[in-house]
C-alpha cells in the first residue's frame, strides 16, 4: 500500500513537473510563438536519385558489372585521386575488378607511394607494389586544407556507406551541379541564402553549397572499352566503383546469404515438423 | 526445486553413473532444461524469447571474441582495424555484421521478453526475483551495448559517448569530476576507448552470471503461463524436453531466418551512416542519435526542456538536464517496483479487461511513439509528442497500474491449466493432488485480501 501510494505521488509529481514547466510553455510557444525557421537552404534539398536502370549490384541477386567497375576506377585515377584518398583499398584488391595478376602489378607501378631511400634512409617515393595501399594525395590535413580553400577532401574508401543511400548520393552529387531554381532562389535569398565565392551550388550536398567544383565534363576521359564518357555515365561508373571500395564483399555477402537462408528455411521446416509430431495429441481445442 | 512428479535422472551406463557420482552435471542439465523440468503445457510463442535471448548472448560472445582478436582499442587505429576486419579477415565482414545486427536482435528479443512479462504479469509473486534480476540484466545490456557502439570509433561512436557520459555532468556538485573520472579525460579519447573495450569484453560474462541466477530463480516457482493460473497437478505440465526443446528449436529457426536476412541483405539498415566516418572531435554531426534500441529512453531524456523554477522568482531548483537524466534512469528503475505497484491477484492480462486496454492502447503506442520521436530532431512537433508520451509512460506504471489493479473486476479464470487447454478438468474435490490447495487457483499475493470474485469459474 505504501509503495503504491508513493508510486502514485511520484508519478503525479513527475508528470506535473513535465507538463507544467516543459509541455505547456512549449505547446504555447509552438501554437502562438513565431514559427521555427528552417535554414534557408532547405528548399533546395533533393533526395538521391538512381541512374536510369539502377545499378547491376542492386537487389538480392545483384552482380558486379566488372566493365563498369574498371571504368569507375579510371575515373577515380584520372579525376578524383588528385584530391581524394582511398586509404583502405590496396592495389592487390584491384584483382577483384577482373584484372590479372600482371595487370595489377603494372597498374600498381603507375602510382607513387611513400617509401624510404635504401641508401640514405630519407623519405622518398617509389612505384607501388600490389601489397601497397592507395597513397593519400596530401601529406596531412593541413596541406589538404591549404590546397583546397580550407576544405579537406574526404577519403573516398567508405563514402557510399557514410552517406544515406550512398551509391545514389555519389551519382546524384557528381551529376547534380545545376543552377538553382529561380523561384526557390528568390525565396531563399530573402532569408539570406547565398552561394559564397569558392563554393558551388549542388542541391544534393548537405547544405547545398559544396567546396568541390564540378569535376566531370563530357569526354573528359577516354574509356578503354569505348563507352561514351558522358557526365551521367562517369558519375554512375564512379558511384559503382566507390560502392565496391566501400564494401568489396557486397556480392559475396548476398550470395552467401542465399545459401544460408535456403538452408535455414529447410532446417526450420524440419524443426516445425518435429515440433508438430512431438506435440501431436498434447493440444486440443481450447474453447 | 521442482514439482513432486518431475522425472528423475537415471544414469544408465557405467560411465554416466560414474560421472553422476563425481560431478552431476548431466543431472543438472536434465533438471534444468531436460525431461526433469515440468513446464506448464499451455505456453504460447511469447515464451520462446527467453531461450532466444540466451542464444543471442552466446552469439554475441562468440562473434565478439573473434572480433576482439583483430581489433585494437586505440583511437589512432581503431577505425582502421574495423575496416581491416571487414576487408582482410576471412569472413570478417560476416562476423562484424553478425555482431552489430546481433546486438539489435538481442534487444528485439529482450523487448519482446519484457513485454511478455508486462502483459502476463510474470513479475508477480512468487516470481519477483526473476523479474528483478531481469531488470539488472537489461541495465547491464544497455551499458554493454553503449560501450560496444563506441568501439568502431566512428562519428556516432564518439559523439554518442560524449553525449551519454555528459549526462553524468548533470549530477550536482560531483557531476563534473565524476564525468572526467569515468572518461579518464575531458572528452572521449584513448583512455575512454580502452576502458570501454575492457568493460565491453567483461560485462557479457557478468550478464551470463546474472542469467544463471535468473534461470535459477525461475526454477524455484517454475515458469508462469498465459492463463496466470498456477500449476496444480501433473496434467498441467509437460516435460521441458522434448516438448519445449522442439518448440524452441522451431522458434530459433524462425529467428535465425530473420536475423540472417538482415545480416546478409540489409546489414547497415539499423546502423547510422555517420559511423562510417572516422571520429572527429572538431566536427559535430547534424543529428546525434543513439542506436535505435535506446531511442525511447533518449526521448524521455530530451522531453524535459525547461528548468524546474520557482515561478516569478527565477530561482532554479533543478536544471532541465538533470530532470531529464533523473527521468531517463527513473523510467527503468520504476520496473524494479513493478511487482509491488501492480497488486491485482490476477496475473494474465488476458483476464484483466481494464489493464488490457491500457496495455494495448496506452503503453504500446506510447513506446512506439517514444522510439519514433527519440530519433527525430529536437524540434516541434516532436518535442511535444515526446512530452506527452513521457508523461503517459510514468502515469502508466506509477498511477494507472496501482489504481487499475485496485478497481478492476477481472474475468473468470479457468480452474486449471488443463481446463484451459482441454476444455474440461476435474473440479475441486476430485483433485488428484499436487500438494497445493486446489481452491486457490491464484495464490493470493502478500498484502492483499483474496477476493471472492477471483476464484475459479464454476
């Protein structure tokens, strides 16, 4: 009895504090106070969109499109790698894109990685080997910021997992340097919105003003397989490549999943039948 | 610690006889989860979740120990070693996804287990100790899961750790030194990461210890059941093995199908993308949210938006932050008093019309709403919704339950479990024993007068 009385008193007390001090003033403010203002850039924000036809690795039956991954690697090497690292990926991993051992060796050698001069012990660079990881473009964050108008280009290894709907995000962002909608712009400018010098408008970026200038232009690179290098094509290819770098085990994971779940459904079916068999006669109608 | 009719372990071969003499471990297992443990025959699927929770604990320990072989708790390399596990360790991605989603599924199972206990009042006498130990396990799980989420040292790890340890700073006078002592510094850093790893490795074994106590306490009165009527005689029970081992086996299969589906096809759905960005003390994420299973409690924490002041004087009695902290811890501590707040002698919610309405139309929507607003930004209307739900949460346990249990007229109970299952049973007088008074279908709870309306239906 004492516990229940105390419980009721404490319960009413907590509720009174919550309702009288927090809820009622908050509700009053919400109803009659000035409406909460969203930041001006909210009107521009867009949700990531998929390229037409989606990606080959989408869905539970997805597969890598090796030609696309190789094209995406070409985009990374010729465009992105100037500013962005790929530090969790090693050259040996490129074999998973369909390159032969010799091709990987040759490819690794085209990159310069940090090394030590065997004679003097001084820091130097040397051609990469398959066991090396992709080199960072800048020696440190200070250098990266200094070279990029104070914005540090993020490492791309995990980019598609570090953003919501990441693969489509990368595709939309790179393909998404558009002019702002004039109507929305007029409205947002009233609230003080602007795209400062050195930043670039992109409705897919978190606050729509991105430090990275547009990077992709038609026919910027020449694909080995003859695919026409349009901006959407290159955007989709790099998005596919970065999906692979973020999760090389993606396809293996899904394929393993089919086997595991097929086995479990079979085993659970057996478990269900034995459960029914054992319980036969133990259960009768309840009502 | 069992019913009189429980089967006895009889070693057959010379070897098992020898073992039984030296160390009767097979006997213990036989009595605990074998044919020697009589269980009510009418348990429904909600009674599967205890075994599933035990399975989850083992799964987390096995995958966790393997991950610990490749992980390094150092802020310089922690994030990288997790990526090393994902990329270079054979099937490391599977171990890590199983561990991360295993935590989520552990909480799903535990929440269903707790809701089973709440609906069927499994916390009532004579099972209070099982419930109390269960709340202790839940608190230990929360601590373990929180520290585990810090280990990958991503953005949410770091900022989550900062926010949660910051709660201790709200305690008057000792708050700030306590927070620094807990973290080993002014902000989460190497010292914090290292001790979190150490404790994250230790606590699951502490949980395993409390689980043993939990099961021990369970075996003294035996399992509760959906009617809430106590076991009276042998026909009310069946041996745990093979009946419930087979049922739990099927339940485990269904659980594993759902679990592996998440692990292999949607492994990051319950996580947060920001945790794939390495921790950066200089860059605050736009929205700091804990893992989904903490969201209801996070919503309660954030519901208190104003200091408790003496009106028109400006004197602050309790700061809003401290109010939130008290409410958040109070929201779980209140469970410790549940056996004494809900005094209805009827256990099962099935026979309690008022309780049932408040459960399905009050508590369940309230918890769903708290989970939803816990993950929403701190702006209207989410704040208002979280305040309404928080108020209901405390009213439900502290005010509604005591009053309902006082004024409610329960529906008639079946005479026995056997009657509930088969539709008929020997009436009082024709009892075949069992050592209990057959008139008392429901044991009166300590401190309450048995009331005529609660006798078994005739």
